[in-house]
């Protein structure tokens, strides 16, 4: 029904998944104001690109999370966002930092115990990629390790994380 751009199906999708996607975007963007803007873009992309979703390649939820994550990262890198940061007053900037620290603390409650079970290098990759919005190329540059190593360790970290999360189900 989504492929036919059925509005009822889209409303169902929004009602059931917007909260989870909002959380993904908020972790990356770290601002409620900006997150609301990004989440609108995410659902426009989902609506316009639903015909590109291939059920054989993965779950719809995973596909939507990737769109949300990539849209949030693109937003952070956009010139308009960078200009907004430059023009932000000191009091707004302090509020943003305070808000970001509160977001990170609450998001990591519980999950941080699972992350702590990962080896330090794997945990670092997960945090950089999924909580700070770095791409694999950026991680490679930041940590000064080859991109192939980043990809291998990231895959290993995600597999280990999946196994650890099975224990909590």
C-alpha cells in the first residue's frame, strides 16, 4: 500500500515510527528545534522514495532509520546549519551544549551497560558512527586508521552488539 502512496498507510507509518526516528535524529543533531526540521525532511524522503525500498534487502524500519541517520548527518554538514551555528549567540550556544549533554545522558541510560561490554575500540566506533553521526571515512580520518579497518571493525562491533542485545530480549 505504501508503494501506491496510500495516505492512510503513510499516516500509520508516521504514527508508529516517528518517535523512533525522532530519537535517532535527535542523537545526531542534539537539538529539538533542528530535529523537528530534519524529521520533516526524513518523512518527505520516505514518502518520495518508498518505491526504492526493496523488501529483500532488509526491513522497512531499518531502511527508514538509514534515511533518518543520513538526513541528519547531511543536515549537520549543510552550509545553512553551519551558518546558523556561526550566528548563534553565546547564550543560545550554552543552552545547546547543556541540552546536548542532557540528551546524551538519557539516551545512554541502560544501553550504555550494553555498550560497556564491547571492547573499547569497537565501542568507540559505535559511538562515533551512531551517536555522533560520523561517516566511516570521517572515522578513518579522525582515528587515523585505514577505511578498510574501520569497516571490518564496525561490522565486528555490530555483530557483537547484536549478540549482546539478544541477551536483553
